[in-house]
C-alpha cells in the first residue's frame, strides 16, 4: 500500500514529510540527475562518470556522496576503483512520471499557443 493511498483522515507524520522533502532536495540539482541518468546503463567509476557527463571529478565525487547517503546509489570497491550503480529503479520511475507530466504540460501549452496565435483580425 502506498503512503499516499492511505485513508483521507490520516495525515503523514511531519518527520516523514521532512525526510521526503530532503530526498526531493537532493534530486533538485541538475548535476545529480545527470549522474543518475548516466547510471541507468549500469555501474560506472567516477572517472567514467566524469568522462560521460563532462563534470569535474571533485564535483562528481561530491554529488555521488550525497546520492549514496540518501540511498539513491550504491557502491562497491574493486582494487583501486569504486563502482557506483543505482540502488533500485525507483528513482528512474519517479523521473519517468515527471517527464510524462512535463510532456503533457508542454502539449497543453502548445495547444493554447496554436489556438491563440496568430491573433485573428
């Protein structure tokens, strides 16, 4: 059962809302979304992520640490390398939902513009 599908009279505890807001803040940084997108195809090292994203190494490391602490990515060490991968598909599902909503919004705006422009004489 989803947290959101509870009875209407049951309110989410403030502590849970704060935890959820913290996770959304972490996803509010484009560089972190870029790293998550790069990890869709499988695990990668920091060097591979730097090469793929064009972000600087220190920046990639900082963002990966935040994503790791929030549970969005996992990591494993092999020799001198640390490999990062998505912890699960949930964050991709969340991004997919948002992208579908953005596409619908774009289509609605396009329809409004097309019906209003050019102005009728």
